[in-house]
C-alpha cells in the first residue's frame, strides 16, 4: 500500500488550483478522493507522478475546470437540473408537435394549424427562454453572455416570424428581418470568430454557423419581395381587365346586328380552342376527358407546363398560330366601340 507524503499532498492541492478548481470545499473533496485512489491502487514502489497523471483524467472529459463550473452552477442555481429537465422535455415536445403539424398539413388533416401553433410557441416561449437562463448561468465572460442572449432572442423571433407567416398574421416580415439582421450583424460574427479560435470547437462552430445561415435563408424564401408582389398584382389586374373586356364584348354582340356576320368566325375560334384543350388534357392525363364521367374515371389534372407540349408537337404549334391569326381577323371585323378579344 502506497503512503502519500505531505509534500505530495500539497503538490496535488496546488495542481488542482492550477487546473481551475477555486472552490475550497471542492478542492478538499477532490484531494480526499485522489489521495484515497492513490493509496489504494498504487503499489508501494510505484511512480506517483505517472499514476497521478493517469487517474486525474477520471474526473473530467476535457478539462478539470468542468467540475468547478458544474459546482458553481449548482451553488448559484439550485434548480439547475430541474430546469434542464424541463428544457429538454419542452424541446422534445415542441419538435414532436411541429413535425406532427407539418405532417397533418401535407395530409390535409384537421388540426394542423393548432399543432404548428403549439409547437412553435412552446419552442419560442418555453424551450428557448429556459435555454437562455441556463446558459447565462454557465457563462462567465460578457462576450459569451452576449452571444447567448442574441442567439436565443434572434432564434425566438425567427421561429415566431415563421408562425406569423404561416398564419398570415401581421408583423411577420418585421420580426423575420429583425431576426436575420441580428444573426448576420451581431450573433454570427461574435460566435464564429470567438469559437473558431478553439481547435476543439472549430468543427462545431462551422457546422452551427452553416445551419443558422441556412435557417435564415429558408425564412427569406417565404418572403415575397416588392418586385414579385407588383408582378402578381399586375397579373391579377390584367386578368380582371381581360375578363371585363370579354364580358363587354359578349354584351355588345347580343345587341347588334353584326353578330350574325361574326358567328362563323366565332364558331371557328371555339372549335380551335376545343381542339387545343383536348390535346392538352390528353398530354397531361393520357386520356380523353369526358365531363360526364370524369369523376367516375378518377381523372385528375396535374400542373404540366403547356409550353413543353407546344415545343414538341409541330401540329399544336401550328394550331396556336392559326388561333392567333383567327383572333386577329375576328378583331378586325368588330364594329367600332366593341372590345377586341385578348
């Protein structure tokens, strides 16, 4: 059985202090544990220094200071583990509710909006605030605390912005853009350049930064730019005006004698339109659709692009050209004041 000297005990105590153990009670407890291990496991003529280097690693994963940090967290925050457990539980429930809400939304099941609301709200207002509270207690440096605060606040705002966007509530874009700017201008620079200096955390810092950038990018894909908004409004306005022109045209035809003259022209145009529609439906479904039996035959129209068909079929391209020519001739024969066909 090995017997420690007073000099060796003092050396162990000094080494614990050098490794970041500052709490006196913790120093004495660790010292007692280490002395018991040394005297119980080391042979009488064994190498104390080499054996100590081996057993000290039993008390930590990366460095001994972790024990000091954990002790300080427990002393300063007695409900640490309770809150940590609540945080993990709320995070798991939030993820499950959100995933279930997305599944319900894709399957068109009732309750999808309610599940998404519960999932995102619990994540933003329960999980993230608890995470912020715990991380603030663990971090001592001001820079690290700023990183935690900005990251949690920006993450909460971004998730709520997605919820507001899905529900079409106001202020979604304001919250989303504010969160993206907070990530881009404050959180990411501090987090990346602080963490990249530590070789142990370098890979995690890069991966987390890329995930955050992708998350911000995915939110921005939900935002409709002013240019797109103007284009959509212009398309809707044009469709409305075309419908109004067609309505005015039909009203005019019912009240003038020239309708008989244009009847043959209109019949030819209608026949061309019917032929083109039948060809497009067959291209999309592979079948000749019959309105009377379409539901019984379970024929479903998809979102095929007509231009793909026109570019491949010369006959259809010719029919489109013929239709344009017929419409032009028809409009030229209209009486003054009649709206031309678009």
